[in-house]
């Protein structure tokens, strides 16, 4: 059951926007750019149990792994504060 909705009395700015829309490029990068292909090195690290539990819970809820999430946080921190 499909019905057409006809809007009337739209505000002028909305009406103009619909008449002459601005096309916005896709803001998301392609999947190939989402995966960082970098050399990994295994290390031993001690983390606060509370923080680790939060990452594990979030990863489980979103059906992913917690270690790449932690790696992403470390990468973000390094990019923002350590690279000069």
C-alpha cells in the first residue's frame, strides 16, 4: 500500500531547497580505507580491569573484537598528541 504525500504550504527556504538541492558527496570512505594495514607487534601490557571490561562489553554488544578497538584508541591518541 503506497500513497503519495503532497506537502503544501512549506516555508520558503524549504521550498527553495527542494527546487534546487545541493548534492553532497558521500562522507564515508570506502571500506578499503577503513582498515589500517600496518605491521602489528604482539606485546604484553597491563590495563585497568574496569577499562578492559568496558571494551570487552562494547565489543561483545557490537559483535567485534576489543583488541582492535583499544589499538584504535591508542592510534588516535598518538596521532593527536604525540606526532608533531
